[in-house]
């Protein structure tokens, strides 16, 4: 597996973690955690957009 | 003597030797951290209350003891460091050595930021008398995050070498140097991935 493939896997796992953390923050409640939850959701969406752009930019690089 | 398959793929494995080697090494690391995660699960299953009693008080949620905002910040720092790490490798493939230095420098800096934040977190625990000997929860917390921090230090040393003296290879053998950065990047991503699993497991659940 190349760094490209591992990076895509990492970004996917990181985005899922950030979305999950966002949900956790909402469930815990409180202003501070809600702010962190919103930031996590935004960061998760940012990672998904970045991942798609990264794939487009390195489309010629092998996955192995 | 010429070391074989440093730049070209070995026919039977399909990858150059360093990449195969780092994956074998990472497999052993999976077993190391896997063992610790298993220990964590068994300690938790066996405890009637988790994290349990600390300093005469009973805690039922880990985030009442641990600093979640700092850990979240550290998560963001490590994700950003993965992005700069892969950008440094991509810069070399595009023959942009100036950009490589910029991104690799940022990766090393992010590693130091992670360690400084971790040091603050540990310092706060020690000030409150929270040491590994206090409870099973603190023991496994310090063991797992401490071992992870040691891996971050190892990654910083390797990346700093490739940023400094190791970068001379770019002039003599750019393809092998690019491959070395890819291998270092695979290790760095693994270390970041371990944290991505550690963060929710220890701090949130």
C-alpha cells in the first residue's frame, strides 16, 4: 500500500472520528462542548472535501 | 555493493524493499498497540465502575478526569501533520524541493506542538496528584499515551534527519530520497492513526 492509499484511508477514518466526536459533544451538552462539536463537524466536512481534491490531484500515482 | 530494489519494485513483491520493510515493521507495531488496547478492554470489563475511585472521589466518566479540549486540539494537530507529511512527499514527486522543505518543516513543527500540549496535559495531572500508580485507569492512560508520545518523538527524529543532513541524498539519488520520504510518511501516518483510535477510546468512551 502506498502513502497515497494510506493517506486516503487515514483521512476517511479521521473524518469519521470527527463526525462521531461532534455527535458525542452534542450528547454531552454544554456551551463549550457544543462549540467543539460544531468545529468538529466543520473540520470533518473540510477533510472530506480535501480527500476528494487530494484524489483528483494524485490520480496518476499508484495505490500499491 | 549495490543494495537492490531501492528505487524499483521487486518483481515478486511488486514494491521496493523499504516499503515492504516498513509494512512488516508496522505489522509488529499493530501487535504492540493491539496488546495494549486488549489490556484496556479487559481492565475496563473487569472494573465495576470506570474510571472508578480517585483521591476519595468516584468518577463514572473519563472526560471528568481527562482534558478533552486539549486532546481534541492534539487530534487536529496530528491530522494537520499528516496532510503536511503527504504534501512533502508529493512536492518531491513534482521536483519541488523548496516546497518539500516547507512541508517537512511544518510536519516536524506539528510534532513538537503535539508533544508540548501533551506535556501540559501530563503536568496538570501530576499537579493534582494523578500518577499511574493511583488507579488502573490512570495506569493504562499513561502507558498508552506515553508509548504513543515516544513514537511521535521517534517520528520527529526521523523527519528532522530528512529535513537536515539526510536531504543531501536529493542531489545524488532523488528517486531513492523520495521513496525514503514515502516510507517515513507511512510510519508517521500509522502513529497518527493510533492517536485517532486512542482519543475516542480513552477520552470519550
